[in-house]
């Protein structure tokens, strides 16, 4: 029972990062296949992922890279990688803190 809080925190981090990754993956797929932003679900997905992408706006050029009609959302792909690294660091930090508290 001593590690209950650590596992709860790891689960919480995993849940939030997993949800963010799922939404960003949907966004990347919808943008890649030119999802119609007027469609309700596509609009919902684009709107709800904007907040996740705000810290990374301006890193890549603002123009769309289009190949054969497909749009590659580099900002969303970069955000997914950064959020995964942040989650890994937080989980490792929680493991270290749990180890120190166990001593």
C-alpha cells in the first residue's frame, strides 16, 4: 500500500498524455487526408487540439506542406513527441521520488 500514490500519479499522467496523444493522432490523420473542417467531428477535433498545439506554434513554417493533396501537420507531430518525452520524464521523476521515500 506504500506505493499507491505513486501508481495513482503515474496512472494520471498516463491517462492525460494518452488522451492528448489520441486527439493529436486524430488531428494528424484528419489533416493528412484533408478532413472537411465544416464537418462537426472534424471541427470538434481541430478545436480541442488547438490548446495542445499553442506552445509549439511558430516552430515550423506556417504554410502547409502539400504532397498530392495531403497535408502534413508537423506541429502536431512535434507536439506528440514532446508530450511523450515530458510524460517519460515525469514518470521517471515519480519513480525516483518513490524510491527515496521508501528508504
